[in-house]
C-alpha cells in the first residue's frame, strides 16, 4: 500500500456531516478511486468511494476494508458474510459467534453467542433446508445452497443473528449471499469483479485467526472455495499448512 493510500485509509470522516467534511471526503475518495487495491466498482468512481467512506465511519472500520467487502449487485449494496461475521465478533458486545445444528427440516442451523453484559445466551433464528427450498433460494442460478448447504445455512443464520441483536453493524443491508438468493444475480469473486489478484492481508488474517480459534475444517474449506478466483497459490498453500498443523 503506497503512503498516500495508507494515509487515506487511516482517515475516519463523516462525508455528509458538513461542507468541510464533504470536501475532505472527495479528496480521500479520489485517492481510493485511482488505486489498484480497490474492487472494480470503486475504480474511477468517486461517488461509490464516498459512500464507502460513510459506511466505514458508521461502523468504525477502515475504508479499504469496507470497499473490499461491500458489493453492489443490481444497484443494491451488500456485505460479504465473512466480513459481517468478523465485524460482529470484533464489536466487543458478544462472545465469538457459534452455531447449533441438527437434521430437522433437512438440516438446520442457528447462530448463538453470549451477551457479555448479562452473560445470557442469545439464540438467532433457525435456518433450514426446508426454508431455503420454500423461499426459492436453492433454485436460483449459480446458487451455492446445493453444493455448500452447511456454509450457506451458517452465513444466513449469522445474518439473521446480526439483524436481531446488532442491527447497527449491518445497517439494514443484506449480505452478498442474500441478495443473490433474491435476485439470482451472481457476482463471482475473481480478479475482474474485485480488482484483486490475491486476498487482502486483513482477510488472510481473519482466516488464520479462525483456524487458530478452532473453526471447523469444512467451514474453512468452503470459504476457500468461495474465494478460489481471488486467493493466490501461496496464500492457499499457507492456509493448507495451517489446517494440517491443527488437525
């Protein structure tokens, strides 16, 4: 990351607070829009970059992290599920999110966590394959519900949990996977759609942390499949090595 981009990424600004902030946001957005590190839908698009700055300010994240995890599908902004889960885990209000699963209704999953202020267990809504079939999620073109049902249930369960107990984190936005379920519009994670030739270091660190914290191997491998068009060979080898060390 060059010096100018690094400085811009450390600047937290509310673009629409006043005229002075908006002018500053425009200058910062200009830096991002000319960078090769941002996804394609932010390149040479100052408007999209300003919106990302506003989102980053609201959730207390870095602008670059938001840009690399906020997708626009048919005009609808949506978070990547992994980013939403990571942000929820880092907010400090809950224990790391975990999942309860059984075979009812074709297989179902719900997310849960401990409220750190009360010690209470908070349970999200159940997400089942029966629900996915009835809602038509499994019938959309390019759907991952048939090839990766457990991961998709976990992603949807985490999204439900966030809306129920921490709506300020998602800010009312759906996840990338939810938008696909509704629109059937699939955006592949690859160099053309993301502008990336390797996973960002922040994303790699989240994978390393998940492995160190005992995440299930199937979940890690399913996540790798989703980003197969972006992750570099060296990064994939590193993750494989880490998986083998803890297994």
